[in-house]
C-alpha cells in the first residue's frame, strides 16, 4: 500500500524515486503508517498536503 502511494506521488511530480524529495516522501509515508494512519485515502491526502513542501527541499 505504501509503495503504491509512493509510486503515485513520484509519478504525479515527475520525480525520480531516488531524489531527496522522493526519499523524504517515503520516510513521511512510513512514519504516518507507523503512527496509525492505515487508510490509503488518508495517506494520499496527508502526503499530498506536504508534497509541495517536500519538492522545495
């Protein structure tokens, strides 16, 4: 599930999966999952809201 969302995030941003922003997105997704976010939709929303911020770094 996390990989699917990560792949979607990278594709939507035309972002290489080994770029710093993609790695940070993966870390954020894993952290959210570890903290109890289990819904695919919730994870998509949460990573989407921080997605623009991640691309700036």
